[in-house]
C-alpha cells in the first residue's frame, strides 16, 4: 500500500479523534443542563450543545467516509477483529443518535434524567473507544 493509503489512514484517525472529542464533551454539557436552574444558563448550554452536535455530526461523516475508503483497500475484511470493530462503530453511531435525541428532549424541556445519570452516560464513549483501539492495535482475533 502506498502513501495514499497512509494519508487516508491519517485523515481517518484525525476525524475519529475529533468526533470522539465531541462525544466526550456533549454529555458533559448535558450534565450541566440537567442541573441548570437559571434560564440564561439553560439557553447558553442549549446553544453550545446545538453547535457541538452539528459540528461533531460533520466530523462523524468524515470519519466514516475515510473509514469506508480504508475498507476499499481490503484492510481487515473478513477478520474477526474488524467485524467486532465495525459492530462497535455501529454502537458509536447509536450513541451519537441517542445524544441527538437527548438534545431534542432538553430543547423541549422533556429531559427527566438526573445529572448523575448523565455523568454515567458520559462514560459510554470512553468504553467504546477503548474497545475499538484494542481491536485495531492488538487484533485479538
């Protein structure tokens, strides 16, 4: 594989890392929203959440596009570790979608979960990223 492959791989890593930065931070905004009592604070946090959700959705598209481009090179196709990684990527997409649903609930003042629940919710992308990195680097099966 030539240098083109390495550039695509580098772009994929950059966009995945950037996407996960958003996945780590958006639920943290939700922790603060769940605790917000002042209207001005709530409005500011909702604005931050909306902008971050929009930005990280674009990053997700780019991460997935570069990932599919890497798959076109045949890397890991059919390997157990790659199948597990792709299943976890679907879980990350589900988490991202869940974040969008929760944003809508906050926007409509229908969010009923506590700040403690959102603190635990915030740990999910850490677990997903850890598992994905282990699968890609260690290739345990």
